C-alpha cells in the first residue's frame, strides 16, 4: 500500500489507496554489526530493546557540521567493499555534559578503516576506541578536554550492492541510491543517527565512473563538478541549512530529466529538475507541473517560500519507498511520479499531484523544523498530510477530497484504533520505529491538526503555524511545542488538547436536542465516550471542537449560523436563545 508517498513492502499499490513507509528487513539470520557482517543463529542476536519517550536525553556531544567524501565503486562482486566514505565531523562537548562521557556513534555493517581526532590517528586496541555491536565508542581520554571543538575523521568501506535492507546506501537497477529515514544513515558512516542532532552538511563530494554514473546528486546546491582522471568524475554539494541525518540523500546513475524554473515571491529563481530513467522522461511533465503548483500554493496559503536555488526530484523504478522528502533531493518510486495520457487515469494524476505536494511541503514541516525524537513523528507527518489534503482541496474539489479523506480514516484508522495495535498518535514506547509509520500517526494525526484549525479558524491556524516556524526554525522540537505555538498565537487554552496525543482510541460523540417553545430556547447536549484500548482502560474527556448550525424546522432556512462549540467534559449542554420556532 502507498500512503502519502510511503511504501509498505514491495507488493502492489491498490488503486486510489495511499499506504505506509516500512523498509524491508534483512534475513532473520543476518546479524549486521559495526565493522562486519556476521552470520549468526537467532540465539546469538541481542534481545530487542524497548525505548520510552520519557527517557529522552540530549547527546553529550553536539555535531555542528559534517563533510562527506564518497568514492563510489561497483566492486568485483556484490559483497566487495569497494565503496569508501570519509566523514569529517565537527564536534564539541555540550555545556554541562559529563566530562567523562564517551562519544558513542551509531554504525551498522561498516568496515572501519581509520579514525582520527584533529588529524591524530587513533590506533585500535589501545583503549582509545572500540566497536561494540552497532556502536563506535570513543573514550573521553582520546578527545580534547572541556568544550573545545574538534574534528573526528573516519574512513569506512561499504558494499552497497550487498545491502539487501535497502536502507542507507544501496545499489539497485544500475544506480546508487539512499534511504535514510528512520535509521539508515548509520549504514553509511558512524554518526549520531537521531533526528535531534542537526548539522550543516557543508561539503558532500561524490566521485564515480563517468560512463556508468554521469549524474551525481545530493542535497542542497551544487558547488562544483569536473573530471578527476581514469574515466571518473566528481560533484560537490552543499546544504546550508542544518538537518538531521535521516534527510541526507545521494543518487548516482544514468538519468534523463525535464527541467523548469520557479520564481519565488521574493523574486529568486529556483531551478527545478525531475530526473528518471531515460525511457521514462516523457512521463515527467506532470510531476514538474505539480511541483510548481505546490510551491506557489505554499507561498499563497501559508507564506512559506522555498529556500534553496535548486530543487531536484528523482524518480526511479527500484526505489524501495513510495517517496522521501530529503532536503532539496526528493526520491520517488516511479509509481508516484510518472504519468502520461495514454497510460494514466485521472486518479493517477491526482495521486501524483498530492504526493509531490506532500514531499515538497515537508521542506518546512519536517525539514526546516523537525522532530526531537521519533516519538514525535506525527509532528511532521500528521501536519504534512493535513497540508497536502488542504492543497488537494484548494486545487481540486474540496468536498470530493474531504470525502476521500474521511473514507480512508474510517476504513483503516478506525480499525487500527479498535484493535490490539491501537496506540496514540504520539506513542510512549517502541521497539522498532518502523512499526509506527501507521495510519494513526499519519491520518489520525492529520485529523488532530485539522481540529486546531476548527478551534482557531483558518486565519488563526496560519498565525499559529507562522509562530511555530518563527520560534523553531532550524530546530528539532516536540508536539507540545506545536501546541504551545498555536495556543500563544491565538490566546487560547489548549492544555486539555494534549489528550489527543496521549490517549488512543476513537471517541464516540452523541447529540440530543430539545426545543422549549415557551422560552424560545434550544438545548443541545453533547456527550463523549472512548472505549478502552490496550494499556488504557479508562479515558479522560477529549477537547473536541463541534461545528453546529441551526435551521428552521419547517422551512430549512438558516436560523443560527455555524459556530464552533468546545466539548471538554464527558457531557455538556449548550443553549441557543431567542428562537421563536422549532429548529433542527
């Protein structure tokens, strides 16, 4: 199933249905460790570790900048570790962090060639560092004292063609490609592979064979390119905006493209490219038009302008996800990008437009402001699903889009919320993060965002969103930060609204009305109840906005214009005065 650009497995995309992002898994007996690939029995594998939101703590070290150098090679066999990655991390100990804390970096299936601090190589076996499982641990004694910044340089070897997880850097269909969300960057180099570590990828150099890989792409803007002898060439990229590792991307292959430009509201010219296998280029025009439409809509509706001088989309047959919002380099499966009148239906065109918009809208709601931790996934996905729903509604038929959205929630998310896997849109714990790319996090998350707009109005929602981006641009934040920005920008109390993030289940709303002819008063009693879900036997009342209007019972004429009632208790009665005749 494909939903908003995320792919569930490699089965089939059901027509008109948008499904989830779940990376493929390696075989059960393949034990992936930092430094080597070890075949082991199930009894040798470490037991899964459950992670809890309440245990969040920042890393003891900060990484402000990263430089990467990729030497991409095919190797004689798929298992050959012929590709090398050199990384230079600009690191410093955080103020107040334990002076004796080791620097523990994530890494999977990496062969460590060398490691150096400020140009001084660390030797293995001397106690300066150790590779333990999937962690490279560097002892504090090998690092500068205090908070002095330093550069950690590592060289690792990879075998992208043998990367059957299709997470990190892999080779498929004659092309090098990456997928780093949620935890794939650790399969490229040693790093703090978590969303709250935001660094500037100041220099990313790609080198590969010119004949097989004439196109070399990464995030941001291209600084330079050229030949380097031996039939090889290079390109250097820079992304000036801090980002977490899950947004890193590279593509190297033999691709064609269609191109265009977009002039932003401030007058900047942005180069736009949609790349694909050459045989598919004649089907890329609609994707390019959809991108331009998305950029214009986000400026007009929310005042959000694109921030780089280049925006690339790559559509590849063998990409294992539906789509991914990597900063300035979106990667799509061709099923969500390619269309031409002779082979595509109206539904195909609309779905492509929606998903192109979704990934573009992530540039602000997910990239410029991202999640502190993966428990906050709905912060970027629920918000961006809502934004792409509004985009589709504004450029298409709002009633039709809304009906489709509601059918999707009722058909999938209600079932999920009523079953054994019911969970809040912000989970409290997980064992494998990939399990939480769910309909609840995405679609129910979007409905929770929609309730904000119902409570504060369309203009109030834009004020809140503007305040949110103003406060947190370049930061990794929480759902509570979003709720606070909405509340402060509109002067409303949204404390109880947090229950939508902490409680699972689908509340049932009932309404009972009565008209008092003598007093000319209509009374409307609203009640709510939410059934128990796993781990939550009792529920507290939600903060539910309910839009109500009254019509004359005889003529159907509007008597009371639609207004928003706020149900905060298990049951509340709202009265409407001055009504001379029965209403409904």
